[in-house]
């Protein structure tokens, strides 16, 4: 959700205390600078100012705090119209509990890339949402600013590729796992305090218990282990999967573990006894992602069979299956505020959004990445989704503002975007922007942009003013019929309309 408007921040530039003409010195003498010369001041090169896009949600939170005294619930909220003038009326995502589609984050904001490029295997927002931490196959942690998305710092965290990262519920500790089977403890200031040789093979996933007293780990060695967090002592080993265990998640309130494996099975475990309580046989291929809903009743699974399934543990039956991905589903993430909304990432680089109870996806970007989406994570405020990919990039996505064009180049595959002439963002993530004034505006969610764009171009070639040649009168935004010119052309000059009039000369 994009809570505020984009701001522009200037970077660099040293300055004196007085403003003066750029070619005039402090003593009034003229300096003979040519256009190509590198200007220097105080023995330092004057850096060129750069523009950086930012998603500022602070103003929306302040407005929410002001309005909540007389806006008791959604019935008192102002209606948001599809017009930029209503941007200031936006509310945080938790203010729209009955309209989760407002938090579908299909608008591209920024691409962040390390100088040394390597796959991004894990992404996590810090608990307060000010920074994003990414774990790469080089074993490095990179911290990105959560407001302007620029680089802050990097540290060598592991000797092998980082595979998973998870924060404790009290927001004090983070634990991470790597390809060497090592688990590390981190404080919120990124100070490493403990190292545990936990598994013989890659640590695939980690999850804290509701009390943070214990945590669970799973590995390619086929085992699940329960650990005491304070002592870093192994308490129990759960065996029962016939192959690599790819994902694990501890129930948000109960002593219940869920795991997914390469043997195509999802299992529910009692961590106290180490026994398997139930086995779910819904998938026909490796289960790569798994996550409990915050309500504690739904378990979401993602698999290489291109399906997502939601199970209700109260009945131990499948609640719904979601079809739409064209290749393996690699990652999933429930929205922090909307119970029924979740996002999924595929091995073809696509990201899709789903609502329980709805058969088709409610949004998505087919060309979000050029390779597999390994990790997804929502901002704690629910207004930004971040994705990490095998294409070595980390990308940030936010909800559309009122009046925004619903589709951009990431809504299509790279081939389709090139055919439509949609501009590609630059490598560094500094968005060049599109000339929206020349693009047909639309009411969000009504119709397909590409289809209407092609139809408008064809109609401009075939019709003129009131039906003649070379007319370029636009369509009414979001609707399937045109303005006055197209009405005149359809019923006035085509000789077959209901209001036909005989034209006479003189």
C-alpha cells in the first residue's frame, strides 16, 4: 500500500553560507568554467544531485490519528475516487478490513542491486519497518533503507549461502541458517552472539515458537529439530519425512508444527512428543513454501505442481486450491492485516495475489522478475511487498494510488512488454518514469489496458471527427464506449444507427 505520495530527495553537493552566481567567486571575480569542467569547491568535487523516489507513509498515519476521533469505522470513511486529488484521503491498510484488494501491491517502486551480484535467497523487514535485510548466496547481509530503498550497509554474515532468516516475536532476536547447516543468533543491531552447528546439510527454514523459548529448524538431511533458544541445545529430532524438508512453520498460538517436504507431503507435528499428528496428501510434487494464517485455522502450502492450497485444520480438509501460476510456486506470504489476502512468487518470475473464497487471482505481475522469486515479505504496515529473486535483484512493490495507471511493464512478460513499447526501468532502480499524459487513463480494475490501447490506436486510424478519418478522440476512461465523436460516428454517419438522418446539400 502506498500511503503517501512520492517525494524527491536531492543527494550530494557541498555548499557555502552565501548564494552566488555559479561562475562568480566569493570575491566577485569571474571563473572561466566550461560546461565540461569538473567544478570543485573546498577541494571537493561537487556531486550531481540525483532524484530518488520515496514512499512516505508518515503523513497518512498522522492523518489517520487525526480522523479516528470522529471516524468510528468504515461507514464514516470518505469514499476514495480514482483521481489523484484523493491521494490525501488514503488510509493505512488496516483501515480497510472489508476491502483487502486495496492492499494489492502491483505498482513497481524500486529495484535494489548489490555491486557484487548474486541470487537473493531471503528477505526480511526489521520489526519497525525502517530497514530491509536481504540474505544472498554470497553469505552477505545487505541493509536497505525502508523509505528511499537505497543502500545502507553490508556485512559478511555467513561463510556459505544464506537460506533463511526469521525474527523472534518479541522483535529482539533474529536467527539465520545457511548451506553449511549453521544457525546464527543476531541482535537487532546486527551483532552476532552465537553460532550453532545444527544440521549436516543445508538449513532450509526456521520458525520460533509463540513464546520465543524454542525454535524449530528443518534441513535437506530430512530432519526437523526442536531447539531451546536460550541454551542453543537440541531437545528433539522429528523424523518421518522421506526426503528433504523444505519448509516449516510453528503455529502462531499453539504447540503445533507444520512442515513441507520433497516427498510431496505436508505434516503436522506435536513438538512435545515428536509425533506426526496428521499428513496432508494434496500436492503431487515438492512443497516449497508453507505458512500459517494469523487466525491460526488456515495453513497455506505452495508446490512445484504449480498449485497453492489452503487447509482448514479444524476439519483437516482442503479449503481451496488456487491455480494460475504457469510454473513452480516458490514462495508465499500472508498479508499482515488482511486475513484472506496472500501473495505468491513463481519460478518464472511472476508474483500473484489471491483472496480466499475467490477462484482467480486479484492481481499480479507476470514480469516481476526475470527468474525465480525465492522470497517474499510484507512491510509490517502492509503497504509494501518486497521480493528477492534469482535474477540478483530485490524489488519493492506498493499499492496503486488513486488515479494511477493500473498496468505497467511488470504486468506483462518481457516479450509482451517490448511488443507494447512499455519502458523498462533503469538498472540502478532510479525510475525514469512514463509519460502518463499520453497514455489512456483508466478506472482501476475495469478492462484490460493493453486491449483498449490497441483498440484506441486502430479506431484513431479508421475514424475521423464524427466518423471521418484520422480522429484521435479518446475513450471514456475504463469504459467500453467512446466519447461524443465515436457516438456520432456510430449512429450519425454509418447509415445504420437508430437516429439516422438523410444528409442533403445546400
